[in-house]
DNA sequence: ACCAGTCAAGGAAGC
DNA sequence: GCTTCCTTGACTGGT
């Protein structure tokens, strides 16, 4: 059983090793130079936290790590728009990023990222699409900087969020995916979703998008439970599995009382019908993973 | 030192 | 057609 940590280690968090944020309103309140300096300090801190979190995963024999999308707060916001290379202290940034890169280079972990829920490749509004693609590009850029594979070994996983006619929505999605640069497109994968009466089950993603593009489909057990679309768990798992040219990264979580609110800990273990790495979306994070590894024994 | 309120985003759902 | 909620963890500002 291979398990992967999502973004944050609660253990490190309790030691005050945290990812730093910055809010748009706060940034805009300050003189731009001062705001950029504060932001840069926080970004450098974030790469140090990233390094410590990866080390923690290694030391605890985890099998993967989902890199947080909050490494570079607010830089892509339409009213801020800073290019990474325009940040000050480039030497300091290069230094911490290189440390992460070296660590990743000798690591056996699978790395991934799950860009924000608010990224939309389905919108008919051009600004929303260009904002979304810019955000994805930043993810691709960071993955490149960290020396991560430019392929599905290091996937960028997003949802198709809009419900409705799968034929017309899929056409919009595919068209917009094709606008993404190679370092995004080569890594982009799509995950099943679970809105009430929702559209994007594993089956629909495969039928309307995978078969036309080859884009791999991420299986999420909880989303599948909420929207099975006439496939049982094994069928959905195997159908999604077959869409990946490399070993898949799937998502495992449990809801509280049949809801989609994530539970603290697992009560059972995911069934790997075929070998996969499971990203564990449980609130107790690394503690939940450790408990799952202990349950196996 | 601590706590409650706030915040970024697009879409869904409720009225 | 408008408002509220969803989600997340850290920041902010008041005490």
C-alpha cells in the first residue's frame, strides 16, 4: 500500500513549520515595493517549509507528496500579477529552490499538485480562462524549477466543475487544454467530481475527454461513492487505471456520516485493485497516514 | 497571547 | 436574478 501526503504535515505544523500566505487586500494596502518584499520573504519561507515537509515524508517512508498550491501566494491575482523572475532576492530564491530540487532528485516519492478548485477550463468568459491558464502555468513553471518530470509521473490534477451537457462542456475543456503550454499539458490529469446530479463521473470523463485526448483520469473513491454513474468501485477504479500510461496517483478519503466533509482518520484501507499511489485526503494528514500504515500490520 | 472574523476563487444551490 | 455557501488555513485586527 503506497500512501501520499497532501500538502501539510500536522506534526510539522504543530512545530510551527507552516506555509505562509498573503492576502490580496493586504498586499494592495501596502506600497508595492514593501508588499513585494514581504511576499518574497514568505515565499522563501515556503520553500524552506516545502523542503522540511519532503524530508519528513522521506523519513516516515511515505510514498508521495502533493505539493501545496500556496507556495507563491497572490502572484497570479489579476490585480497584482507579479512574474516570479521579477521578485527580488533571486539568489536566495534559487538557493532554497535548489535545495528542494536536490532533495527531490534523490527522492523516490511521487510528486503531484492539485491546483485550486476555482480554476476553470469550462468557462465561456475569456478572463476566467486566461486567469486559470496562468495559474496552471505557474504550477508547471514551479514543477520545472524543482526538476520534476514533465509527464504524468508528476501530475497536475484538476476537476471539470461545470455541470450540464457533457458533449458541449467537453469541447470547451479540450479546446482550452490545448491552449496550455507543454509543461502543463504533459502533466494535466482530470479527477471525477460529485456534485448532486453532477456530470463528471469517471465514466463521463473517460467517454467525453479521455478517449478524445488521452488525458488520464484520476479516481477518487469518495467522489465516486457520491456519483457512481452505474459503475461499482472496482469497475471505476480499473477504468480510470487504464487511462494512465504510468502508474496512477488516485485519491482516498472518507466522509463524515455519508457527507463529503473529510473525516479525521481512516476507518478502513483503500483497495488497490492494481498498484497505485493513494493521496490521503483526511484531516489528520500525516497522522492519518501513519495510522493507516499501522492498520495494515 | 489569544480569539473571532476575514479572505481568494467560480460555480452550485437556495430563495 | 440576487445572495449565500462551499473549502482551506493563515493572516489581521481588536482585546
